[in-house]
C-alpha cells in the first residue's frame, strides 16, 4: 500500500516550477481542511466535526469538495448538512450539494429540494437541472408528482429556464419506474428540441412503456441518429409482446434500420433484430458482415446466431476465413457453434490448436456450446484457457452436474485465482461437508491474489456448507472460522456483513478502512489535483494503438483526484503497455486495465468510488467495478451516451480531439502504450 504514496510523491515532484509556485501559494488552512475530509471519505468514516467545519469554511472550494464527500459517504446524517448549502452564495457549492443529496437518496431531502426550486431567490440553471436529477434519483410519489407537474407546465418556477428542466426530466424520468410520467413523455418524442426527443425516447425505452409503441416506431425515422439509436434498441420481441403488437412489422422496421447511415443505429438495430429469432431478414444481417465499421460486423455475427439457416452458416464460415480482426472472427466462431455443430467442428480444430491462448479460450467456449469434450481445455497449460472452459461450463447448466463438481474439485487448488474462484462458485452451488478442508486451503491461498474474487467465492462456498445443516456449521466453525483471523481486505468483511452473519460477528465491521495513506499523502493530492494549475490538475495521456491510431484523454483531477493519481501511477509503471482491449461491446463500451487479458486481472488493492457530476454523454473514461469501491486497474470508455451509468461509475477522464480511433477498436486490439 505504501507504494501508492511513494509514486504519488514522485508525481508531485515532477511538477513544473510555475505549477509548484502555484501550489505553495495556496492557503494552508484550506489544504488541511480538505486533506482531513478526503482522509475520512477514503476511510469511509463519518467525521462529523471535520465535515461541518469544511461545509462552513470561507473557501468555496472546500465547501464544494466537502459536499461531494458527504454524498459519497452515504450517511443519512448528511442530509441536514447539505440542505443548508442549497442557499450557498457560490453556485458550484449549491450544485454539488444538490448532487450529493441525490447520491444519498433520502426522501427527507425531497421537500427542501422542491422548495428551493419554488422559492426566491431563483436558483441558478445548473443547480436547477441537478435538482430535478436528484428528485428522479430519490424517487417517490412526491418527487414524481412534482416532475410531472413541471412537464405539464403546472409549476410556475421563478426565473428558471423551463426548457432546460424539461430536457433533464425527460432524460431522467425512467428512474421513477412505475411512477414515471409516461403520458407526459409521449408528446415529447416529437418535440422540436433534439435533446428533449432523445431523453423522452430513452426513458420510454427503459420503461418499456406499451403505450409508447407508436411513438417509438416513429422515432426510428427521426433526423437525429441518437434518437434513432435509442428508439430501435427498444423495439425487441419482448416489447412487441408486452405492447400487444405483431412481431413481424417491428422486425422489419429493425431490419431497415440495420442499413442506417449511422453505425450506432446499425448496431442497435442488429441487436434488436436478434431478439425476434427469425430468419426473415438474414440477408440484411449477412450484408452487415462486410460493414465498414468493425463492431457492426461483430454485432452482425452475433445476431446471426439468433437467426440460423444455411445462409447464416455460409456467411459465418466466410468470416472465419477472412482477415477480419480477432473480435469479429471470434464472434463468428461462437455463433457458428450455436447454429451448426458440424460446420463448427470443422472450424474448431484451427482454434483449438492455436498458439495464441485467446484462440484456445474461444475454442473452449465453442466446444461447450457444441457439447464437445472440454478435457483438452481443462488441462491447457495456460490457466486463462482453463478458466474460460470452466466458466463456460458452469454458466451453461442451471445446476452443477456431478461431472462439473468433480472438475471444480480438481481445480480448487489451482495456482490461478480466476480458476479457483470459478471452482469455488461451483462448489457453493453444490455444498458438501467433504469440501471444507479444501475450501479452507483455497481461502488461505487467496491471500496471495491480486484480486479478491477467489477469496469471496471460497467464503460463499463455506457459508453454503455452514447453512446447510448443524453438522456443516460445526465443521466450518472448527476447520475455518475458529482458525481464521479478521481479514485485512475490507471487501471480504463487507461481503460477510451482507452474506455470512456468523463470520461478520467474528470479524467486525467493514468500515472504517485502513487506507495505508498518511495525512501528508492527502495534502499532496489536494495541492496537485484540487488547487493545482490546469496543466497539473487535468493532465493528458495518449493511448497508442498500432492498428487503430491514438486516443487522447484529459484526466479530471478536480472531479476524481484519488482515481486520477491511481491511474497515473499505473501509467508510470507501464502497467497498461502491451495490454489488449479485453472487452468491447459494440456501441456501448471498450474496456482495458487487465494484464491477463481475460477480464480477471488487477494490479492489486482497491480504491474508493469518487462519484461525480460528469455524465456519460460523450466518450468519457470510467472505472470498471465488481461492486461499490472495488476499482483498481480496469477502466472503460463509453462509445455512445449511457445515462444509466451516471452516478454509479466514477468518471475520471474524457476523450478529447479525434474519436475515430476509439470507434474502430475491437476486442483483442493491442495497446502499445499509454503515456503522459
């Protein structure tokens, strides 16, 4: 853990002389106040006196950052503190307080938020917009009724730009679920404002509102590609059934949209078309296998698996023999395995004997789909192939078979954490007293892992045995709980608090966290990323890709200082050099940060979430998570607007300049380096 502090101090020492002078010019009191707040937030410890002092500090920067910290801590005691800031003289403080109230999600904040919109002096535009977002997040009948009244122009709000509120309510209304003002959203799908149309369509699609069928089918022809993409994504077979519509006309509409001029619309149309499981439009999908956008080709290959037929088989075989990127060919292999076992067996040999472990991992997944023998993959020298085989097998059966349980037992002692995690998950679904000693040994082995999944999976299996019978409880107590000390990793303690009360009673609470960082570490973070000059607090990095070009990223130190410091530390260690984009979902995200290349990797440790107001509306950089506060080294960039990610995944950067290379990335593409 101390390596983090050393690398951070090294970063700070590299600042330019001008930046250093700027840092030293900052008042010590503000730095000290914020260092104390960041330390409490990082430890997930409610420090009432420090927070109250910071929220009343003369420096508006201190108040703004402290307000965000209160929201991120998630303690309901923060509501009363934040409400007082709704009339703060600084607009950045007001908007941060409103956002933080939305994060807390406490219904006691609904009344003060509505009153602030209604009562003079008029609130500023950004704070007003953030207020309706917070109300949608908190939800409930009062919030829903107020937002519906705004849409109906029944709320005379003083000096507030109603159009800006309508735009935001339309986009956020889906959060209200069954209380959402669906009837008020319907006419907004034809509004002259593109942003309003997009928000209304997006919400109606997420709500799966049957009454919106005519509006959504019309929106597929909208002038805006964002609106078209949002609309066609929702026109699935399930939606047709829920809306009482005949499926064929909707499928035909999706097929026509698959020829749209915009690649994002084409991807969403193909994805929707696959849900109909009909070969009516197979020719349209086959034609997309030669699309100029590589991820449209990936989605076309995936959709053909849901269609089947001789034309689909021939097209997939042709793709396998092409020079398409790995991401396209691997999807073609998996789709072929689903629709034609004989054709897939003929193609499988080359993948099964490939020198690249990724080929063999794909072959393992295809073999399971086809019902072929997995033994060669379960004994592969590369444990990533073993993990792929075992995970595909376990995910393909509703309940572990005796053969799968035997395979899991055989691999529970693996030196690979991913293999151990999957094996333990299988045994958790088929708990047995005989497995307790091996599970206890697997838990001990997990202490050396760089990620916690194997430890958590093993705990889950032990808990399953303990809950199955009195004998199981006694055996687990004797062989494990009585011999195991409190884990240092708070993620294990947090898991126990929700899933295994007996362990939680012995180990104590998950929070506060021992971060391993000193107050001086936090002072340096504050000086550099909160008070630092623009070029210091918002540094740029370049992602170099030999086959796709370069992507430039601006890191957002003021919004996520600890996350940016962590990322730059990994950049300086060359942790990302030579990685491959291990996860690419067409028109959704691309993901990196895993040196293993299979989605399991981590540099070790975990950083807390720094949820902030930056939206996933344009390509931004977010931390990948397996639960709250589990970020480490994996991160992603969204390829299209994804409002449902807002306020959940920490945004710590944004793509600047040319986004062409970003849109050309496919799974498996190489990252030569990420450099400052």
